[in-house]
């Protein structure tokens, strides 16, 4: 199947951009010299990350609606109409065989225009709760790739395909490598830890500058940071130091300077403060437990890594989809869910209690790893290719 043309549209956050790139990579491996064009939103991270990955991208002048009534939404509506016209022009000039929407501002106008022009469309819905835009687009989409069961609540059942969410290659390679089959974290209740898991964890800790064999908590607030999570760590610093654990604390670039000043007198071998972690695979491998938000990409990575996790979903996202994601995992005993409003009181004490309960850690680890799908990008690519063959 030579010289097929594919548009992948969407972005805005890493949770949309990195899966989109993974899908493009899978298509490039399975097809003979495909032409892949990304369509994103001007000023968003995809405009940098996609070219870095080796793909062309065109940006639309589009942004999201404000949640509260605001005159600014008038400007958003005008940009939406402009983007619809621009999307139509891109589709006519590029003439794709299929259009893939991964979510984000640009996805809506491109998929809507494509469906209206008779171009096959595929939606990749990453969350356990489908947003309004994807529910509207689904009416004319031919296939909808999802990561969770039960999505027929939002979409036509005959269009659904469970594929999981694609993740970055370096995370996917971790897979179940941390421990023995059936116990991905390497946590042991009654017998010694597998040598491979122990060696890989030790190497990861050495890479990060962790010299002790203490338990390690990895705290992730995203590249920009999460204020509530950072405040909860600050509040629990004394408890963390008393417990003897090591904390890898990704606080985000917006909070880094202030937190560096606030923690300058703390032992640097116990509190490892970082604005950004470039080698997430090493951080995941070094950790015994993980505290994170509940975005779709983060959850997909946590499933593959198979470590016990505490999820503190952000309340500042569209339709509160992170809470739905966290509730979905918590309901399967695959993660601990703490509402954002309760993080200050509960987050650090519960993390320390978890580290003392090896049996619970093992249960969480096994359950979350059971939700992992390591070949998501390939599955989605197969669905895209099938659409081009019909």
C-alpha cells in the first residue's frame, strides 16, 4: 500500500501529542512511504514536538472556550470559523485518504470538515469519559479507538475498538521488565526479588544520583507543574524526612525557582527536586510508588510500568475527565484515588502508609499492570490502514 496520505489532527498537551506521534511512527513502519501531515493549533506544543519527531505540521488559529461566560468566547467562535475554512483548504490541497483525530483544539474542525467531504475519519478517545466534541464527531466517524471498556455509553458500539493509549517508546520498552511475570513492580511478599528487577532498579537509581536503598516516591505534576501536589509535598516534608524515604519531585517549570529556594536547606540526597525529568523511564524504574495526576497518557504509562500509584486528578480540565479516569482505576483496585481538595491532608500520609503495606502494593501493581496494552499504536495503525482499504 504505497504513497497513502494521512492527516493526524489534534494536540495541545503531551497527552495528545505523544500518542499522535506514536501512531505516526507505527504507520510509517507498516506502510510503504506514507505521506503523514499533522494539523495542530498555533502556539501549542505540537508545533515544536511534531517537527522534532520528523513530521510536517500546519497550525490552525484556534483555542478553547472559556468555562465561564466571557466576551473572550466571541473571539474563540470567530477563530473556530476561521479554522474550519483553513481546515477545508488543507484537506482539499493535501487530499488525504484518511483523517485521524487525537483530541485537542485542532481535532474538531479538521474531522468535521473531513467527514463532510466524505473522507474516512477515525477518532482516538483517550479518556474513560468522552468529551462533547468527540461525541459529536463520532456520529460521522467510521471508527473510534478507545482505551477503556464501557465506552458504548458515549459512542455507537459497532464503531468501537479497544486499542489502549499509545505511549512514548522508552516507556513502552519498560513493559513488565521491572519484575517477574504476574508481579511487574518486582515487589516481593515472601520470596527474594528477581535479580533482573533488582539490577535495573539499582542502575536507574544510580543514574538519578540515589545512593541509598531506601524506598523511593516519584511525584509527578507534569511539565508545567501541579500546584496542589506541590503544596501537599511541601506540607508533608517533615513526615517524608522522618520516614527515611527518598522523593523524586518533578515540580514543573512554573514552580521550580520558588521551591528551590524553599527547599535549599533540605538534604539533596533525600529530596530530589526537578523542574522536568527527561528520562522518565529511569524515574519510573527507580520508584517504589508514584504520585501523579490522572491524564490519559500518564495512566497508560503507569499501567505499563506497573508500579503502585496514587492519583490526584486535576479539577481544571474539560468535563473533569481526569476524575473519571482515576475513578475507573480505583474501581478496579488498580490505583488509589485522592480528590484534589483532599490532597493536602491525605496525599503524603497515604503514600507513606502504602509503602509499609507490601501486600497492598503488590495487589495494586498486579491490577494496574493487568490493564496495560503495549501495542496500542500498532493496533490504531491497523485500524487506520483498514479504513484505507475499504
